[in-house]
C-alpha cells in the first residue's frame, strides 16, 4: 500500500476553500462597512464565472469603484469559467504580469 502524501494540508485539504464559500455573506457584509480599500486594485475575472456575485455582490464589475479607491483595471477573459487559471493559464498569467508591470512604472 502506498504511503499517504506528506502534505500538511492532506487531512484537511478542502477545509480552506470550502470555508471561503461558507463565509461568502459574512465577507460581503464586512466590505459593506464603508471602508475604501486603498491599495492598487486589479481584477481579472472570467466571462462564465457563475460565482462572481458571491464574492463581490450584485453588479460587481460596475461597483468596484465603491469599494476600491484605486481601480487600475478590470479585465474579463472571454469563454472561461470559474477556474480560469486552470482552463486558460496563459491569458491569466499575462494579465497578472501586465498589472505588475504597470505598478512598476507608476509606483
């Protein structure tokens, strides 16, 4: 019989991701307290992500300016679902690199 993986998360590897979903309403309520997040903000999302509203509420793409003082870019990748970094890793990586390069030039 094979020895179990020696990953420290092995026994509870799904707990973190599941708790993220379980706390969806709480996270949104905490963000509704009127505090603006002031660090540079970049959003890369996917056109077919059915969970977007869970993380950011109703009409999230239009409302980012209400929560983030420095929205640098909102980029939505076409024809990609919730696991965009797995489905289309190259465009996701390119988007993150573009954002980091832009930060390097402006800050």
